[in-house]
C-alpha cells in the first residue's frame, strides 16, 4: 500500500514510518519541519534499509500539497501534522486553530479531489477533557479543556460529517494518550525544538545537563502523590496501533474510533523516579503552580482496540525510560562524545561537505583545527574567526564551544548551527 504520512518527520510519525516500511508499505512523507528535523528522514531510511520520498510542504500550502498527490497514487493517509503543545495552545489559540484545523481542511479537500478515501487520524485523549470517571472509554462525552483539545474535537466532528456525506470513506480516529520512549536502536526519538512541552523529554534534557531542573506543575491534585496522573504509552506500541488501524481500513469499516493506551495511570513523580532508575542520574525538580489546561488524571480503557484491532500495548514504564535514555545518550549533541558527530552531520546535510577528523580531540569529542580548515576550503563559508591552535573547550551545561576566547557555538542545536556559528553562511 502507498501511504502518505503527514508530519512523518516528527516524533510519532517517524516511528510509524519505520513500522510501515518494515511491513512492506511504500511511504511518502509530507512535513513542514516546523517542529521536526529532516535528519529523522535519513535515520528512518538507515533503520529500515529502504528509501522513502520526502516533501517539505506545509499543509496550508494547497498548491504544493496538490503537486504531491499528483505525483503519487496515494492509497491511504495517516495524518499526524499539527501543533501539539497543550500549554502553548492556551496562550496562542488562534495559531492552533488556524494551523491544525485549516491545514487539515486543506488536506481533506486535496484527498477528496484525488479520490483518496482511507485515513488514519491522529486524535488525542485531550478530547475527553477532565473525565467524570476513569478509565476512559470511547463513548465518553467530548469536552476538551484547552484549544489543542478542542481543535481535535472539531476535526473529529468534521470527519464524521464527511463520512455521513460519503459512506464510502474509511476513517480511523485514534485517541491516544501520552506517547513516550524511542526506537530501540536509539536512532530516532522525541527531539523537540526549544524547551520541551512534554514531561519525559524535559526529564531527559535535565538528565543530560541541558536543562537545570524539572518544573512539576502542581502537587495538589486529588491523586496518590498530588501530581498529575497520565497513561504513558511507548511510541513503538503507538506506531503499531497505527499499523493495525491501517489494516482495519482494508476491511472497509466506515468510521471507527479507538483509544490507544495502556489502561494504567502513572504520576509525574513516579515517572521521575523511573527515569532516574533507568539513567542512573538524579533528576532535580521544583514544584510550581498548576499549568492552565491541565487536568488531574487521565487513563484509557483500551479494550476496544484489543478486541477489534488485535492490538495491545506491551512495553512498561521501565522500557519507556530505558529507550528514551538510550536515545539521549547515543545521539544527543549535548553529550561530549556525540558533539563532533552532530556537527559533521550538520555540515554534510546543509553544505554537502564532511569535514575531516584530523587533529581532533577525541577525548572530549571536539573537532580540531583541520575540521574548521575543511569547512573554510569548501568555498561555502565567507569568513571565520582565526582560532589558531588554541584548545577547544565545550561547556556541556550551556551547549557552548569556545576556541580560545572565541565563542564558536552557543546553545548548540544541530538543526540551527547556522544561526550560532561564527562563519557567515
């Protein structure tokens, strides 16, 4: 099956692409890269040993999306693309409604124009708002408590209306809870730009020293330890759920809705302790006030998905934390041993060159003078500060690389080196 995946370079999308390709499906990815990196596309190919087609397209750009569909005979769409931070949606509701709803409407129009009738939609447990009871089943009333959730509610209703107008459509609405973890290879995982909005990537960045401490939003909820309780699900289990939903569409089920979760709640403090155990690192934290839009507890009854999709989450909290930590320690640029690899990767991807490691300082993972000489000689750099033979010093906590007294990288981010590197690109 030829499957178009919107947001396929993102966290859940990239893991789902791996599952799809390993199952023999042909994958086409559409992603604006607003909150993701093209490097994940390369790593999907690396993991699977197969190539996939990638188009940097924003769903708001209808003409560009039309071109993608014209070039490909798409059989089904898995729709992940959209902004996804609950707290940010409370502050920037117009941005969320425009991007998530309008972008989806453009997608639905283009699908209709090209006769594509099969879609798996990435919904969310936020559509349930603050539930009256637990666990949550699919027949609970929909009453979101933030703009992100309301956008999901609205998009679900739009798709119900589309189905009622055209019963030939096959749509799976997947309401999943809190995805965490990473691919067991450590090659792909959650890599948010800027400060993470989700708990586990925030904990992970505290553990590697990028962030000083975790802020826990509220410890006065009616839960066993006072912190919020969520149903955390491993991203690989979630990816498999999308595969199962796609298989379900092949049976022409019409419109179906499923919760994807473990059915078990885990508090913020329980997750902090589990991650500390998996990483061997102490996680400093500070209790602050509640965050607007948050609720006390939320966990699923996933029995319908188990019954109708033959799907069940199998990985526990320990596996989620272990895989997240592997992803951080093997690929995160803030760890000394990974720094040189990420810098080289950036220049290879953006400039088409691969600087030498000659005269590097492997004991701290920092490139030597020959590294920067290769960059200069490629003819794509206009100017650079003369570093001489000074010893490079990399400050892990602040993500800074200094050569002598010169600041080379500040708050290093492999997707944004061009903004922080002294050369004018």
